[in-house]
C-alpha cells in the first residue's frame, strides 16, 4: 500500500480500535510523514466512525503544554474529535477492556454556549462563546504499539483519544480565571501529580480560540453544547483495573472515575 494512502491507513486504525490490538506506527515505514498526513488519515478515520453511528460532541486539544510539545518536537497543539460514546460522568466506572494502553490526564473542559467558527476568533470572542467550565479527566490511548508515536501518528489516531469523564458542575467563566485554577490528581487516595490551568497554552481560553480558528480554516464550526478538552495539566499516568482516580480543581470541584475490568456493555 502506498505510504501516503490515507484511506488505507485509516482502515488500519479503525480495525485496531475495533479489535483493541496495537499496530506499528506509520512513521516506522515513512519517517517523513508530518502533521498534514496525520490529519488526512484522521479525516478518513472520522468518516468511518461516524458511518458506524458515532456522534461528534466536541474536540480534544493535545500538546498544549511546553513539555509535551518539546517531547513530540512541535511548537503547536493538535486536535481530534470527541465522540458521544466516549463521554462518561463523575463517579462512573470505566472498563479497562475498551482500551489498549490507557493513561489518564486531568484537564479543564469548556462547554460552548454559542456557535463558534473561525478563522479570526479572538480570545474575547472565544470567552464569550463559553457557557461554562468544568473539571474533567481524559483517558488517552494509542493504537500504536508501546506508545512509539511521532506527530503524524498521534494526529492520525484522533490525537490519541480514548475517553473523558466530566463533572456535572458547570461554573460560569466570569466566576473563574482558568489560568489560575490549581489541580491535584490522586490515585486510590495518594497524590500523583499537580498542575495549573496556565499549563494549557498559557490560558485555556486560548485553546478554544486556537481550535476555533484551526477548525474554521477547514470549514468546520463548533456548536452549542460542544466540549473542548484543553489539554493535560501534567504528565499522563498509566492506569489499571482497580484504580480510583480523583482530580480536584480549585473553584471547579472534583471529578472521580473508577477503572474496572468489565466490558463496555456492562458499564455504559
């Protein structure tokens, strides 16, 4: 298969997601693949999943912190869709069996109250479109073996999306400064890491503006109710069955999830 064959690469990722089996990174065979190649595959993969009945309910933005950008070797974020089937609520149990090699990240999530379409969206316009801010934890997963990913790989793989759990409490943006929101992450009651909102592009609202402008360049708008995951506030941590994770956010409150061995059908 040609290395640039986006539909064929998308089919490989589609099958890896379906079978929960990791595949070799695309950049093993062609190290020259870049961000544009990744998004071409992502577009084809998204079409396959939507055809299966998936519904896009928002977007996740990754690589928003300087350490993560340095690790991957980029100077800008990436994004991928969030599907309705991957959204959980505070206190839910999440089955380990739906992932391949999951890790957990605590993030600030925005919920849009207005349609937002770039390009040309300013920080002020992005803030105006936000209905509220909530606590969340994202489960990232990779369909590529051993997380041996480069930029093209993670972009193709829907920005390494897995699932997300969000709190039910939505705080008006006018009541908080997202840059100053502190966070602690615990596993089974033991502190794992800490973070602050400013880790995400210096201001999580800037993530919303960046996403709106990036999507807008491709003729895509964000709609009311859409989630915007703004990126990890700390290094991703591997998770295992039996874990109880809790992220406590200043002003936003906590969000908790339990990791179980069960199947998706048993818990969702």
